[in-house]
């Protein structure tokens, strides 16, 4: 089976395989789903093989709903079995003898007439060898599954590039916030000093008290920890996109944490410029969240 990195949950695959007088055609379509779900639509005679087929699918598909459509054609006439209902044949024979006795006919009952009566002789399709049937079925299933994986991988690569670009956008806006944050405290100090001087022009300024107020403000609006955590989540997102395993659920969690940090930064900012950057970041995180819903 082809191994790829990030995979989408949407895709299509088709496979055909012949053998043992059978021809299988398998088509499968996958869509987004929180968990892995495989639904089969196939002939009743394949019911004993459904668990094997599902297990084979789930070895490759870890997330998403996959609808599998299976058709089976007999190649040639196929094996047939002729069956005789002995009890029914005997019943017909006895009935014919009884009729002869009733009408007083001396003729012996012609037993060759009995097979002409309904249900005495039936022709049925021979029962399939399940192991032989599975070998052919599996061949078609694996071909379709391989195509599905390839298509999901191509879609996944597009998702990956989109997510990386959005992560870069967030990183750039975060740098803008990091550069702006120290200036907010300085501007607060200047504004506070101007207000004090305008109201208390003739009174000596208590520098210690001013420093305390500025320190309290700086502590209250400090976003250093949130910026560090947001940067860490972005790096984890990039690393996850390089893993050769399903990462959809992990990305889901990272997006929740990124959104949490962005909300905290926005609530503590006390600055219009930072607030506008946070709005951009939250908008981009929401777009990432929507895309992550497509990742296996």
C-alpha cells in the first residue's frame, strides 16, 4: 500500500479483479467523519466476507466515512448442482398410484413422468468456496483502496500547503504583536504622566507611585507567556504535518489551544493595534480549523 503524509478524508477509488470464474468491481468514496466508518453495499453472497473486508479497510483508513460498492459477475456458466426432492417425488408417485386405483386402471405408474412435476428437480448454483472467493474479492478491494489512498494523499498535500501558509501568516502577525507589546507599556506611562501633570501641576510627582502603577499595568497586560505558547503551537502544527501517520485529531487539539491563546492575548492587550492583529489571527485560526476537519 502506498504510504503518504497528510491525507484528506475525501477521495475515490476503483478496482477490478478476475479469478476463479468471478469478476469483482469495487468502487469506494470517502467523506469527512469524526471517526472511521466503512459501509458496504454488496451482493448477499458476500456477507460472510464483510468482516474481513472491513478489517482490511480499517488497516489503512483511520478516519472518515467510506462507502464501498461491490459488484460480482459470474464468468462463464458457473458451477451448477442438480438436486432431487426425494420425499416430494415419492409423494407424487403415491398420488399417481392412488389415482390409478380410483379409476381402476391396470397400467403401472410411469415414474418418468414424475420429474415433470414442480419442484421435484431443481438446478442451483454451487456454493462458493469462501477462501477462493475472498482471494479474488481482496484483489479488487486492494486496487480500489490504493487509488483511494493516492487521491486522499493528493488532496492532503494541498491541505498541508494551505495550513503551512496560514501558520506563516499567524506567525507574522504574532511578531507584530511582540514588537508592539513593549511600546504599549511605555505609551501608558507617558499618558499617565501627562494626566497627572495636567491635574496636579503644582504638586510634586511621586515617581515611586508612578513606577508602581506602571508596573501593575505592565503585569496585567503582559502577553509574553501567551505569545510563547502560541509560537509553540504553530511549531507543533508544522511538525505534525510532516508525520507519516494520521494527524487530524492532533491538529484539532492544537487549533483549540491556539484559539485559547489568541483570546487571552486579545483580552489583555489594551491596545488597538494589537487588537486588530488578534482579529486577523483569530480569523486565520478559524480557517485552519475548517481545513483541519478535512484531515485524516
